[in-house]
C-alpha cells in the first residue's frame, strides 16, 4: 500500500488556521445559496420554513460575511487564498506553490472577493488546496473552528 507524503505548510503561509476555516465555512454557506424564486413574496419565515435563508439576495449574511472575511485579509493572504483555490482546482501542484502565489499576485482583473465568490464550489477548492499543502481543515470544520456560533472546543 503506498504511503502518503505528509506535507508541511509553507513557512510563509499568511492565513492562520482559524481564519481559513472561517472562510471555508462561510464559502460553504455561500455555495449553498440558490436564486430567489419569488423576490416579491409576502410570506414570512414561519410560512416558508426559512427557505428564504438559502436565497441569494443582497441582504444575505453569508455573502456579506464571506466578502468581509476575504477583504479583511492582507494582500499576501489574499494572493495565497487565490493560489489555494487554484491548487485545489488542479491548476497547480503543491510543488508549484510559489509559482501559484506569484501568479495570484499578478491577477488583477477584479477584486479578490468578487473573483473568488464567482467560482462554483469555492469552499471545496479552498479545502482541497489546503489539504494538498498539509493543512487539513476537515476536523476544524467539524468543530466549527472560526465560527463563534459553532465552535465546540469550549473555553
């Protein structure tokens, strides 16, 4: 049975685990949003079984929180987040991490948040990229790391 090489994250990795886990959690919530089916409906949350909470509308907190979390990163961290997505999507290999980060720094067509939030399956790509760098976030997501409403670590 082949053994899997255990990688160490790059020494200059600019995103702490808690922030990265929070971004993945918010990206999962954002990925789950669906188009509003009736923007003029007059129902309330009791009547529609909270379905409106999953609708992609301007006032949806998942979108605002994800955008704020990405915008709150410094430029190095934003470039590394884009590189993580590219790594998770298979555009680069872990061995090419520096090249991916350099390419992400030179990407300037739109804001980082707008660019990333336009990528379907964003959370999966971030988590897969992190895993390829030796930063498995699966346990952090289960524990709710990064989300004060879900954090089960106690304290």
